[in-house]
């Protein structure tokens, strides 16, 4: 079809030849081929298919009229491979079966679908290298583009090639992938093509002018001179640039189309309105409109195994230039021949395009199509169906309800401009209480997403008050959202306002774990720690019973209560469960938040390697899903490790981001990390300033974790007033929870300000209580502080014992700054201490990804399990393992346990 546009293109052909060669050698390659319409992208993609030879080729193409049909292009790619679905793990197989309408099920996470497609392609490539060709990707449906972008970034060693053809500019899903820009032909090749396309010998001056005006665009060189006389060509083609050239080419096609018989024009229009390319479907619809079977359409359209246009610009020219009544007739004919059972969404879309005005039966069919699309995870498609349904709804009440549903679907799809447009339209319509509440929820969520966090919370609180009389459960969910926003903002006024609202919307008789979390937090803000302690403890006990659906949606937010009651061991257990459930559910967009909670629990316990692994996985998943999360847990870990340069750099970056976004939680976390670091470095005045700066913002639980740092820093800096005030506030948070960790932490802080007669008992109590927990960093700090106290009292032998214990613990944990502080104290007692850090371990020479793979394999995960965890294919895991074995000088998976330090399994 496109060979006539193909002249030379040595550079481009060489790129495709290299790609195919790499696939034959067991590698994977991705290439985004981009350029203006008509420049020859499709011809080059055809060349790639011919060059593939013995490779298996899978093809798909975006169609403008199919952009609203979820996973349509992905289905084109995967259809020949669906007989291999049984080779996939059950969750991934079911995800693909759901999106391809092969089974009913809950909407799968789009990134689980991406992982399933990656596995499916990888599995097929083990038999024969695969080359996937996707043209006109600017017209892919949103769900397919998202999945293909996900897959493209994870190919490495699977013998899979992916070539994506697109117009400029490159879409967001392809940003950062290897590119090949296709520009106009060279001057010599352009003249050669022009001579081959014209029947008369052109004067050199005329030829030069046409080549210059078309910028060497092959399609323009062929189409624009068509039908022109020598005199007309001598006058030039007019002013052409990247914006006007496609339109001029379309006009050239239209000039040819206008000369065709009416039946041929109708056949072209039916083919242009169809998104499937099914020849039987197009012929059947054309017959409905009286088109004879033998109708010819020149070389503009080919009907064989598939219906294909000479060029996408032919399709767009035919469709856009058609009379609206003719377009409607074509869509109606297509709707009548489309099977309502196997392709209900396409039928609904054609019926909608055929509608002249409001039509309730069509609007209802679109609404049902939206439900089906949403059940398969096609959020953008669901929003598009509902928006079209609104336009075809005549009844004012049903129109209002559908407008709200369309706005809610558009929010889920991330189409914020559509949400704003629909909300503006709702402003002029009468809304009842629940409808007004739903609109208010949308306004609040849009405000927050737009960076107006301060105005978002009042909007949500107002919405909750409107929902409460008739929809109390939805009202409380709205308040949970508002609480989350207040947490991000670290805004005291916001917390107080939300807490008061919660008290006015009581939970129903089920009183779930989430209700207890919300009620406990509200009590904490409005009445204090003593009043909220019982509810917080009950909430912590009930969180382990939360169903999977609630864990996916709210789990990360619920676990904050464990920090409130100072039970980080229970936090660890809860987060391990939540990570497992979220991972099994394939809810990859929620997973980073659950991993962050687990990272905090591990960091508090001094299990830095495992914490780093959780942080790395969290970052990996967040990047894969395009949903970056703040680096707060990494700040905590770096500060505890005493990495001054890295901590300082990240603190600065976090504060800059907080200033730009208004996220007060960044202010609190960054200054807390700085205080922790400076206490380790024995820079107490600086630590005190940072701890006080952290209190510029406030979060009812997170802000309490700063207090031990402020007590230590202020007492050592000689500011007893600040230290005692911080101690008093700390005691208010620990006394209601008389477990070993809060009691030991309180005793350690009290000892810093106690008289000598009481201090020793308090230090011993702190060491004893903390020693009964898994919180090794705080236990080591208690030994350090006691040893420093003993040294100041000149009890050198006793001091050495405590300081030596502290030093050994800090070194083994990896707390470098605190270890150096303990070492200096030991030296001051007269002991000679060699400066040490945590022992270097095998695997330090591995890259970050190699180390992740090695640790997971060491812990017993199979290649497919590692691949699922890291969003790569099993063959890529195998490829990395060969490099890991070589670097570590081992030959088996079992030997990894010998060369890498063992770790307790927590995240599997």
C-alpha cells in the first residue's frame, strides 16, 4: 500500500535492520517513528515487516473514530496470542480476559493489564521472536496507549520489538523512548519521486519549486501535482508548512473523490466511519445504503482481508468533508449490521453518531456501554460514553444525573478539563441534596488536584454535610478524603475542621475499622490523647480484619493509628498483610503507599536493607504507574543512616517542592529528618532549630515523632525550657499507651532532664523497656545517652560498657553518624577504638536493579515472581541473573544465600 512512497531512506532502513538483527540475537528493541502526515512513516513500518522475514509480526493501528473504545488497539495486538493465556499466572490472565470481554470480573488495574501483556508477549517470543508494529498511535484509545507505553519501558531481553508510528508531537505515553524522526526526502530523492509521479517531463525550475514547497514530503510530492497542468505547476503549490500541508493533501484527495460516482463515495464514507476494518461489516453496511457489490474506488481503498485506506489522510478527508446527513446514515447502517452481543459498545457509538437530537434509547445504550467499559477498566472510554449520553438525553432530571455520572467518570479517568466543563454546566441546573453533595465532592477533588489544597477541604466538608442525611456512608468517605488532604497539607485548621465534621456525622451500626480510625483521629484532634486512646487501640485491633477492597482504597491511610499508639511492630505486621493483599489484587497504583508504610515500620526497627528494598520497590511501582510519591520515607532512612550529603540534598529538594505545592507534610518530614541527622552528628543547636522548624506545620500523629529529637537536641543545647515543653507534650502521647516502646522512649527523654539521683534509674528503665522491643535504633540511642551521662560523671568503666554496646549496635544497624558519636565518646573515656562502618557486603558491585533481583531470588522467589514484583519479564530476570552470578562468582541460586546477607522475609 505504501511502497510507492518509498524511495531510499538508507538511514531509516538501517535503523530497522539493526532492530530486527537485535531481535534475532535475543534482545528487545523499541522505536518511536514520528513525523508529519505523509512523510513516509507507514512505508517504513511496512519495510520493517518485510525485513522481519522469519519473525512473527503482530500489527495494529489507531483509528480516530475508535479512540473511545477501551483496549481496542491492544486487542488487535494480542488477538493472535490469546490461545496462550493459560500460560499466564491467574491474576494476569483474568485481567486480560476481563478487558477483552472474555469473562466478567472487577475492573483490573491498568498496570496489571500491562504486566499481563508483557508476560504474554514474552511467553510467545520464546518460540519465535516477535515484532509488534503499531501505526497511527496518535489515535490509539487511551487504555491501549497506556499499556503499550508500560510494556515499551520494560523490554530488555525477550526478543520482542515494538515499533510505534505517530505524528508529531510525540504523545506523553512515548516520551523518553528511543526515537527516529522521519523528515522529508533528500533533494535528489524528492526529485526522483516527483519525476516518477508525473507523466510529463518537468522543467528543473518547476521541479525545484515543488520539492521546496512540499519540504520533500513524499505523499505531497505524489498527490499535490496530480491533475495539474504544466502551467498550473509553474505557478507553484502555494504557501505550505507543517500545519497547512496535511490539509492541502486532504484537499487533493477530495478533488479525486468528488469525481467518483455517488456509490463509490458512499462506500468510502462507510469505510471511514467504521473502526474495525472488517470487510464483511463494511460491505453489509454499504449494501444497506444501496451500494453495489462491484463498486470501484480507484486506489483510495483496498478491501481484501481487511479494509485499508491508501493513507490515513484519505480516511480523515472523506469523513470530515461528508455531509452531516450522509455521515449519520453511514453510522446508522454500521450500527444495524454490528452484532449487539459481541460488539455492544461499537453499536452504541455508531447509534450515537447517527442520532440527530436527543434519543433516550441511544442515551440509555451509551450509559450501559459506559458501565461495561468501566467494568473492564476502560475509565476514559466510560467517561466518553457518559458524556455522549448526556448530549442525547432530553429529560432534564435524567440529564442532570448523567452529567454527574459523566463528571465522576471523567475524574476517575484523569480528564480534569472535562470535569470542570461538566461542573460549570451543572451550576445552572437545580440539584437536590445528594446531587449537590456529589458535585461538591468533585469540586473539592478538582481543587486539590489543581494545587488549591486550602480550598479543597472546605468544599469537601460542605459536600459531606449535604450527603449526610441520605448517604451517611458516602459522607464519611468524603471526610476520609478530606482527612487525607489535611495530612498532605499538614494544616492544623484543616484537621480541626474535618474532626468537627466527623463528630457531626456518626458512623452506622456496622462501625467498621475505617469508622474507628476516623472517629479515633477526630477524638484525638478535638479532645486529646486520653479521650481518643481507647478508640485508637480498638481501631488498631480491627484494621487486620479490613476486607481487600477497603485495604486497596484506604489501607495506607488507616495504618497511621499504629504510629499514634506507638506500636510499630503492629504497624509492620499490618503493612506486611496489606502489601500482600494489594499485590495479590493487582492494585499497583495503591501499592507504593502500602510499601511506604512498610518502609517506615522497617526503618524504625533498624532493618535498613529491607527498608531500602521496600523503598526501591515503592519507587519502581510509582514510576511504572506514573504516580510519583514524596520521598519522605527515604529521608527518614538516610537521616538514620547518617548520610549527611544525601540527606541534606533531599531535605533541600523536599522543602522546595513543599513551597511550590503547599504540601506542609514535606516541611514537617524534611525538618524532622534534618533534626535526626544533626542529633547523630552531635550538632545539637542545629538539631533543635530543625525540630522546631518541623513544628511550623502540624499533623496529629506525625508531629509527635519529632518530640524525642527536640527533647534530646534542646537538652544538649542547654535550652531546658524548650526541652521540658517538648517532654510534657511527648508524655501526653505516650502515657495512654503503657507498652514497652512508648514507656522506654518516655523514660529515655525524662532521663535527659532528670536530676542525677533519678536519671540513672530512668536510663536503666529505658534500656530495659526498649530492649524488649524490636526497635534497635532507639535501644542503641538509650545505651549511648546513658554512656554519655556516665562519662560526664567520670564513671569511665561503666560508661565504656554502655558506649561499647551502643557503638556495636549502631555499626551493625548501619547508623553511621550515631556510631561516630559513640566512638568519639569511647575515645574520650580513654579507650582506643578503630573507626568502623557496617561491613561491606557482597553485592555492593551490583547495580540497584541487579541487587533487587539478587535479594528477591535469595529469598526464594521464582523468576516469574521476581518479574511480577519488578515489572519486567521472566526472561529479563534470567538475563540479569547471568550477570549477577558472574559478578558474585556463584553458579546457582542457592549460593546467593551464602554471599548475600540473610534477611527475614517480610514483603513476600
